[in-house]
């Protein structure tokens, strides 16, 4: 779709630590895609 590709990471919050960096990187990726329009 519009020459964009995404990849999803399997992440289990009950067994792996949660960090602010994951939501922050997702926010920045979404912002980057939004600003390209």
C-alpha cells in the first residue's frame, strides 16, 4: 500500500520487560509515515 512495508514483532508483556522505548519508536514511526503524506 503506497510503497510502504511494515513488520510486526511478537511481544509478550507478561514474560518480557516493558520499556518506554517501544511505544516511543512506534510513535516516531507513525509520525514519520504521517509526515510523508
